[in-house]
């Protein structure tokens, strides 16, 4: 799939627009991507600008406390996540119809906390971990993370796994900022950490 790519934000954050128009230029060549740079106004938060750029006005609220998914989230087991990410797509990118949002809902044991630290979900009800198959590398990494979580005893008492439709996804943001992650994920954005980004290809 051809994907139009856009980047914005600070040096700590990257954004990729995942719409796939079949644009052509005047000379008939394919328009395979573009880069957008935006400078914020004085007094504007870059996070606020990023959040609003990733919001679709007719379907999503600009209120950071409101989630478009909060009314009827579909929860699945960790075993279901592993089954999803284990699907053999013959190396095809972006082949799965869903992605997963994992949240921490309780404290957990000391070994849980060490893993949560590595996965950047350090506190209950803050941030999120998104597992996807946008590339074969990301699918493999997502499967590895899900298996790491499964090995932890009683892990499903302290996490929840939400199933989301891939077709409803417009943006992917790469950031390690926990609060920005939480805000964006609640608004339907898929967020990757920089650790996940290194496993993308």
C-alpha cells in the first residue's frame, strides 16, 4: 500500500499519516509521500497542536479527557492477542484488520513493574502500549511483547487489552511521552514508543 507520510512535533515526537490516496503529479508520476513542518504560535503547546492535528472534527472530540472508544471498548484476552499477532501473512505489511491497546489497570508485582518500566506503562491508568502489524517487523515485535507479558504470573489481573479496528486508524505517533500517549490513544491514535520504532523494519 502506498501511504502518505507526514511528520510534525518536536524532536521527541514523530507523526505518520496513514491515508493511502492514489495521487499523481502533473507529469503522471505517483505522489508517494510528503513532509509537513509546522511552527507553533507563541504560547501554544506543541502537544496541543499535535493532538488537534490528529483529531477528526466530525468523529472525535477535541477534549483530551474524552475518548471516542470509551463507551463500548471491546476487550480481549492476552491469549487472543498472541493468536492475532501469530498470524502468518507471508511477509505482507499491514495485513491485520485490528490492532491492540494495552493499558495497566493495577500495580502488580515487582517483576510486573520491571516489565512495565521497559514497556513505558509505569503507572496504572497512565499511558498505553499499542501492538500492531503495520509492518512485518512490528508484528514480530508485538508478538514478542505479548509473549513477554504472558510469561508474567497473573498478568491479566493488572492489564487490559482493547481490540481496535485498523480501518478507523488515521495517524501513528512515535513518542515516549506517557501523558501525550494517553491523550492521543484516547482519541483513536496509534502510538509507538521509540523502542518499537527501531523494530519497525
